[in-house]
C-alpha cells in the first residue's frame, strides 16, 4: 500500500476571513485517501467545525507567534517520516513563513511551502516605531530565508512579481479559490431589510488597513445626493469602536447597519446594489470575486495587487486611488444615476471568474505536493 503524503498547515491566527476561506476551500478538495493533514494554529481554528474529522487540529497556547517555534518543532518531529512518502510544511503569511522555517531548520527531510497572501506593501505600513522595527526585521529575514523554501507562492501576479524581485527567488502565482458556486446558494437566504432603501455594502475586517474612514467619508457625500440610501458594514476587529465614533462624528450613523462576524455575508451582498472595498493593501481580495459571482457590481481601491487583476484593469469594475473618497463618491453617485456602465463591466468580469475556480486551485496544489 502506497504511503500518504503528510501536509502540516501552519496558520497562526485562524479566524473568519479571506485567508481562512481560501484554506477551507483548498483543504476540502484534498483527497484524504492520499494525504494526511495536520492543521496548526495558535487559537482554536475557525476551520475545525467545517472540515473532516480525519484532519488533526493542534492549538499552540502561546502569547505571541514567535513563541510557537519550539512547539511547532515538536509537532514536526513527532510526525514519523518513515510512515509517509514525504512531509510538507505549508505556512501562510510572511511572519508565519519565517516561524515555520526556524521550527524546521535542522529537519532535512521536511519540504517547505511559503504562501504570501498580502503584498509586501503590508510591511511599509506601521502604527509606531516598534512595529516599524519588527517589520524591518521581517523584511531582512525574508530575503535570507525565502530562497531556502522548496516553493514560494503568491496569490496574485503583481504580488508574486514584486515579491520575487524582493526576495530574489522564484515565486509561483496561484490565485485564491474564491469562485465557488456555493456562494450563489448562500446568497439566496432571505433577509429582513427594508425594501424602501438602497444598500451599499463593505465586507472587510475592522482594521486600519481596510481604511473604513475613506468608505465613511465617501458615503457621507453620497448620502446627501442619493435619497434613502444605507451603508452595510460587515466585519469584526479592533477598529469597530473607532468606525462607530467616526460615523457619529459625520452624523451618518443612523444610515449605517453594522453586522458583526457573519459566516454568510453573501445574502447581504445580493441585497445590495453595490459593493465597495477601500483597502490600503491586499494580496487577493476574495470578496471582489465573491461579489461578482453573485452579480453585485464593485468599486475598489486600486491597491498594489489583486483588485486590478480581478477587475481586469477596470474593465470588470471601477477602480479608485487609495484614500480617494472624492472619486469614490463620484463613482457611487454615477452608478445610482446611471447603473448600466458598471453593470456591463460586472457581466464582462463574470466571464473570467473561472480563473479563480476552487477545483482548478486544488489540482494545482495537489500537483505541487506530489512533485515537490
């Protein structure tokens, strides 16, 4: 009987979000008769209740990700390589990739796959000097360590190109598996929303990188020009209170519906006329593909990677510069006054969503697992 391939996924912070949805869609498609999977995180993974009971989940109870190195090392060493054809350690995000390397540094039989889900621009945004110092250390280590991986993967072409130039090693692009027909089924859930209103939706974690301030300022302008309009904000995170406070300062809080941490944002997207995304940086914003799958038009900031590829450089949706609330508000107002142009772009974009198919995605990864 042929031995299985052992996959150890290391994803430090496993919460409801784009990265976890991508991992969920990948792991669901992996043939467990050929692969054995262990999923390691620092918390109780969001994925556990959604995946097969054959998958082993390990939670490392440490206060900071860097302290996970010894425990991750023990998990790797406890996996007897004689029982498997090979053992592959797959990590997600730059800091996790560094941790996985140090946890396996002296284990010669381990194969390593590093996945970067954010553009390296992420490392140029810092809240304070301490964070800037940490990110500079990460950038320094990436240049040394990434060339030692057996495979480095980026989730969009621009991300991969820029990362490859930065770390001086080959980076393969595998788009996130965000085109999923299950989305359409989930979007049909009936919601109790007042049909007298027009809705705009923003689905993104409540964090500074998602730049909800630009969303709110633009919506403030729009609400003075378009009657009976409401903004739905779906997410969770540390900026929730600041978002509420800023909305109250703009005197638009009564026009906002906040939905906290739902596993089915798709019914809200379907109910909305338009989805907007104002992120400062992304790797591959799954939500844009998901919105287009449902048929809801999108307007997004043209962050350094992801959005322009999904929206075909503006032919499949509207793009605005980072923080450009004036142009964003103009795009939204223009859509409500004359929706046909953006609806045509949406129809055009839907023809190319096959690029992000979940089945294709899992096949590519399976081939890498076999050949690496």
